[in-house]
């Protein structure tokens, strides 16, 4: 089966900028999705780490329906008790002070770049990691250290330097007096679920303190408990100055956030940044419910389920898989040379399992927090059958 839509491009009004799998999901319940023909699938993708508590979750659904009966949208020109409520919860989780709400991870990263440059004044350069992904608008794309994202869009936004991910000495080498911040993901998702060496984030935190730099941690994909901590940087017990997040924050209702220290946000005065739809009542109602669902039991379960996935896959394979890496429910399965990840993802889809890829050779798994050990074992067995 082709992973392109079968409709003729000349008859579609959609911009042809996605290579879509030939399936349309019309219903979801729990960890299952259903297509137009009623075929059932097990969702190991969560809309790319978005529907963390699965589909049609009763408590989240009720929160949104209750809010939709009240008010959908006003404007950030007016007070919002829902924003205040979620901001306090996020600031407490992050041990930071202020929160700005937007719609997406890309917008959150764009805002973080503005926060840093406003704070740095004459210093404007930000060091980011090669292989990193921070979004596709010009600022976030320029911050993303991936050449393939830049092709055809030069000139990029100036003011970024890049260092190999996990290489602290390269960070030191890239530093110059005009640097204001270091911005990176604690685990790189789009590049293959890459985890840096132990102590890497601590070294960067100490370096930022030594040179009076801001540490910006992109938790868009890793936040909201996915790795077994509320934020992935908490595995190294470091304190960022700015955290960006989105994806799973509202279980599928668009919402992004920038959580900041008072030091990094004090320069952002009225008129310096804003949004029309960011932090709308529907998204906030969902997010306030989601954050209350993420307790210590969920965090422990996410880590254990992730270990179950890695162990189940490792027990079944030798030469067909090069590596299995990840933390919690964020797993990358790197396939042996000659096996294409898109081919395996397509065959898994044909057999009722929804996954995605990270590059040419990595299958990426981002299952919901409600996935069961039974479904994990069944997935591993089906993967073995397909890959063999």
C-alpha cells in the first residue's frame, strides 16, 4: 500500500506538503482508533505525543463540554481565571515564576527566542544543538539544527550557532561574548529519540551560570510526564530559566506555553508579545484537567511501561534491530541497515498499529499513558513478524 493519499493531486484543494498514510481515522476511544471502514487500530503514536490520555477520555471530555456551554473565546485583553489556575500549576511543577500561553510548540519556541533576546539586550546569539527540532516558522526553524529543514528557505534568521548534541566541549567552543542563551531538547525526538550522555544538562547549566546565559529547555515533546518525570530535564535535576511546552498539555486541544523565571521574563512588558487565540477557554479547561491527572502513580507507570516496551522488543531481536533507546513512553527503535522505517511503519499500519518514523531508520513510539502490557507484548510480536 502506498503511503501517499490515492486522491489525484490535481483534484485536491489541499497543499501537498504532507506525505500522508492512506488511512483516515474517524473515531477514537481509549488507546484505539477506527477508520472509515470500522477497522480498529492500536494507537502507539498519540498524534505525535499529544493525546497522552487516549481518545474520548471521560474527564477531559466533560471539562471541555462544560466549558463549551459557557464561553469559547474572548481575548487576552481581559482577565482569565482559567489561565491563572493553569499558570500556577505549571509554575509550581517547573519551579519557575511566570507563564505565557500560546497555541503550539513552535509559537512557544518563537516566544522563548524573543524572551532571551529582550533580556540579553546587546547579546543576541543562541547556541542550539545539531539534530534539534524547535519548529518550522523562521525563528524556530533557524534554531533547529537540521539542514534538510533549511533547504530552499535561506537566508535563515541570523543569531544562531550549532553544536553536536551531547558534546559539551562543542558548546564551549561555540561560545562567544555575544551569546545570550543555550536552547535544546533534553531528548531529541524528531532526530531519532536521542538521549545525551549523563551529566550533559548539568554541565550546560553550570556553563550558563558561569557566563550569565539563559538555559532554554524545549519540553514540547518530552513534557507532561511522558518520560516518567513531569519534565525530562528533571532526570538530571537541573533548573532551566525557560521551558517551552505544547503537544500533550491539553490532550489534543491546541495549546502551548512558555514557563519562565522572573529574571528572564521581566523585560516582556505589555506590547512586547501577544496572541489572539493562545490560552483560549476550551484549551485551558482541557489542560487544567490533564495536569490534575498526572500524579506520581502515572509517572511511575509511564517509566515502567517504557521499560516493558524496550525489554519486549529486545527479547525478540538480534540482528534486525541496531538499537532501542528512549525513556518512559518515548521510544526509538533503530533498524538494521537496509531496513527502511517507513516500510515497517506502513506494514504495522496495515496490521492495525499506528506508529511514526524519525528519519530513514528509526521507528518512533509515543503511546498513550493508558496503554496496557498486553498491547505492548502484542505489538512486539507483530513487529517481529513484520520485520522478519
